[in-house]
């Protein structure tokens, strides 16, 4: 991956890391499924009138919108609302890396290298360390299960967008966002009732409006347009581990904005996650060649050129 694309991927993970704080703020004003409804309704409206439908089958748009919008974010918002802290949710969601790489190996026959397996193992150790060390009430079993389901949905969404092979990634996000608002709103009305929805929409604050706008523009339209472009250009096993940076930014922002406690266990786990990312991204074969003083394989020796006049044939032995 080029340095420029790697830097762009890191910017996206920073935006997504802070996203968990914004979700927590938004859930103080909205039902989780209503917040998801507003997010995707504003992603497609009014933008859908300015972006031409991407040249992909509608089934890819529909399946991506349903999996990403209804399942991933519906489950994520519900998990945080069910008691999983913003910082911890940012870590559990990174299980999507394992789902993504596993599904890509099955669907696209992408090769998973030993270095990538090692990196994933380090990162998994970091996430397990956090989950095992939580004793401060920042997690619930239901919250963890819901966000794990969100991670599986994200992994499947990554496979769908790679299979769609679109080149217009922003239009793809806008048009796929047309799908989830209706089922999300119906679920909201069923669970909370019309009166609750009306109260939430009439009692808006600057914080609630700002949270929705952040979820729509930087997080979804910018973030997923860039992310899907990287998935299209590079192998899934190379791009997916970048999201292991999300929990680092998520924990840091949760500590600064929400006052979540950053324990020594979480710091150690964060270091494991970073180590896993480094191991996954480095091209170890090139590093080992340089360390051993190895050079590119020598080219085959060039046969001596005739010394006669340019363009002349060599003189045969019998004529000498």
C-alpha cells in the first residue's frame, strides 16, 4: 500500500474512532434505531438527486445498504445503548477484521500470509485482554453480543462492496443509503412508538444535531467512500487490519471527552493491537532481503557483442 493511501486510511480510522463518542452523545437524545434512521436518511437525501446511480447491479446496492445500515449500525447503536462503553465498543467492533479476512479467503480465494495470521493473533490477544480485564461496569453481555453481530455485518459488507467492483464510491454510498431508513424507522416505531419518535424530533439540541451531522458526513460519506476505494484497490487482508487503529482513537477520545478510565490493562491491549497492525502491514520478505544484504537476483550474463562495424554480421571462422 502506498504511503499516501496508508495515511488516508489512518485519517479514516481517526474519524471512525471519534465516531463512538459521537454515537454515545447522540443516544442521549435518540432511540438507537431512530439515530441510525436519521444517519442514512440524510446520507441519501438530498445527495441522491445530485449523484448518478453507480453502474452496478441494484442487488449490490440493496444488499450493501441492508447489511451495513440496518444490521451493522442498528446492532452497534443498540449495543452501546445496552451498556457497552464507547471505548470498549470501538474494540469489539474490530472483530470485523477476522470476519472480513475469513470471508475474503472463502469468496475470493485471497491468500492469507503467516505474517497476517500473526498480526491478527496479536490484535486478538489485545482485544481479549481488554474483555477479560473489564471490571468497571463498562460492558454488558448483551452489549458485547450485539456489537459482535455488528462486526460480522461489517465483514460481510466489505465483501459485498468488493464484489460490486464499483468505481464511483461516493455515489455507491449515497445510493445504498436509500435502503436502510425504511426498515430502521419501522423497527423504531414498533419498539418505541410514534410518540417517542415525535418527542425526539421536536426536542432537539445542538449536541443531538451535531452528532447526526458527524455520523452522516465525515463518518459515512467520507469514511466509507475512502474505505471502499482502498478495498477495491488492495487485497482485503491488507486493508482490513487498518481498522485496528480505530479502538486506539476510540479509547483516547472516550477518555478525553467522556471521562472513561484508561487502565494499564487497556494500554497494554492497545500496544498489542498496534503491534498486530505493524506485523500485518510490513512486507517482511523485502525487509529480510535488505537485512541479509541480499540484492535483486543477478541478471543473466549478456553475451559479448561483435566488435565489427555497427550492423555487420560476425565473421565466420572459415573466413578467417
